[in-house]
């Protein structure tokens, strides 16, 4: 007999009803539009086949380094996600030599910083952190090329906008929020994750973080309602995320682990992965 008791949906905006900055009257329409627009944020998961000198491993190393630089500069989370979005969309359209791949990453960070930060990074700072591998002229020329290649399209939804909404649906505390961002930043480095749209990646990261912290599969009706993804649909991706989490400390790319293994993030990198999600039954 079917259970007559059904989990109630939680009104996640009720506490913000009197907060004009929360935009409660418009938030539904905003996210409906984000879901329509996110397709334009996506790139082909096979774009590396069009590159002749770089590969997915080089991309991962670059993003790992960008995450370290982003943390050192104490930029906003929005800046990191936009940087990776600009990087991938540019590489999808433009073949680059391996000796200028780092320059492409620097310029993506520069543009994202100009778009998101109150105080954008300065060109000479980026030249310095590249150990003067590139000149100011190199940076400005690449900036012009990237903007023209992307037709100045900067305002597209990244996983970050979905993370903020879905974490609210999950009624996340600080630890769950920090672990969720750790997991999705691990995903940023993984080329195979490009096959998923930003909203799916955000939902999968939060689902995996909940399983990790609580030790059981955890996905409420409220989470499913606001994300649009069922637990079953997230499971395979969650298993991949657990595998990334398992190698975060001991793998070649440890930028995310080092970032979150700090007091400002509550040392959340020390949390053990959700091994039970990947164990064979």
C-alpha cells in the first residue's frame, strides 16, 4: 500500500519575503531563464579533438593552477567559475599552442575579474605570477582575441548561480556549503564533466556532499523540486565525484584540497569521501 504521507515541500524563500535584495518576487523567473540560457554556457565534450598541441590533462593542470591563483588573490567564487567557462568556450573555438595555454588561462581570469570583482586584477600582476613568461603586450593581445572570439558574451549562467539556489533548497549549513564547493571545484578540472550542464553539476555536487556528510543517501523532495533532478539521475555523476574526492589529496592535482584544507574553509578537505556510494553491492 502506497504511503499516504508525502514529504512536504519547503518554501525556501519565506524567510526572505521582506528582504528586497533577495528578489523573492522574481527569483522563480530568474532561474527559469537561467535554465533556458545554460545551454549557451556549455561546450562540446569533444572539443579537445580539434586541438593539436594541448590535451585534457594540460587543461586540468591549468585549472588546478588557476584555482590556486584565484585563492591567493581572494577573488569571489563567481570569478573562478566564469574563468573556467571563458577558458573552455575559447578553446572550443580557437586552437592554441601549448606554450600559450597558460596565457589563455591568465586572460580568462583577467576578464572574469573585470566582470565580477570590485577591484579587478591588474595586468602587471598577471605578468608577474607567470614569472614574466608573457609580456603586457601578450596579455592585451590575447584579451582582444578572446573577447572577439567569444563575441563579448560574458553573461552566461555558470554552476555558481545554481549552487547558491540549490544550497538554499538543501537548507545547507556552512560545512555542507563548503564541501559542496570543494566537490564542484574538483569537477571543474575534469574534462569529462563538460558533458553535463551547469545546473546538473551543481545538483550532483550538493547531493554528493550531503551523502558524504550524513553517511546516507540524502535528497529531499524540496531539492528535487528546485533542481529538477531526481536522485536516480544524479547517481552516476555522484559516483564520479566521489572518485575525484578520493584522489584529491594524493593525486597529481591537489590545488582544491590545499585550498579547502584551511581554517577559513573549516578544514573541510579533511572530510572522508562517501566511499559507500562507489562500493559494489
